[in-house]
């Protein structure tokens, strides 16, 4: 599941690779306004706030993801 988000007139897609995700909970623990647990530990991308407020945090969570499963493109 991915969602397109916009920041400074650029579009960015936030996606979670469910094949490599280890369900460590880092993303939705840190950014519950962006990621939610779909019930099996695997996160869904749901942006609930203006992207400008969390853009840098999304970049950091993607970098910190231990399995590299948060993909931005």
C-alpha cells in the first residue's frame, strides 16, 4: 500500500514493502499520524496531518527502519 504525498510542490510516494517488513512497530510508534497497524503488525500508510508537518519525520523513520521497508520515491 502506498500513498502519494506532496511537499514543496514535489510528489513523494510513501510505501511499505510488506515482503521485507519485520513488524518492528517503529514507524507507527513514532508517527501514528502517518502509519497505522493493520492488525498483523504490518503498517498501512495513512496521512492524517498536513505533510509539511511530518515530512522530515517520514524521511527519518524511513532511514531508521531496520528492514529498509519504508520506501520513498
